């Protein structure tokens, strides 16, 4: 199980690096928001894989809290972006 989880963690780390590049280079604010949300999702996946691989259940709690905070943050930024551009949907 450790070899498989190491490979999965390596693939997730590569995805994190690629999303960091998109965050830095993103031509628009929406691209950067999506990249930041993807980074949070990958971090939740890393915490989940680490929790299963090393039998540390506390990381599942960390993953749940991070997922909830990420969701609320993404919704908040999206609402702010909609108000800023005048597309409130009313």
C-alpha cells in the first residue's frame, strides 16, 4: 500500500505544481480562482491519501475542514467577482 500511496501523492504533487503555475500565469481573475480552488481540492486529496496510507484518522478531519473552508471561500470570491463586474444575476 505504501508504494501505491507514494505514487498517488507524487501525481497529486505534480498537479499541485501545475495548478500553481496556472495561478501565477492565469490571464484572468476567473482562471486564478479556479486554480486556487483546484489547489485546495488537491490538498484535501493529499490529506485523504495520507490518512489512509498511514492510518492517521486526524487527517480526515483536517481534509473535511479544509474542504468546507475552501467551498465557502470560493463561493465568497465568486459572489464578490459577480458584484464587481456587475453580473449579480438579479
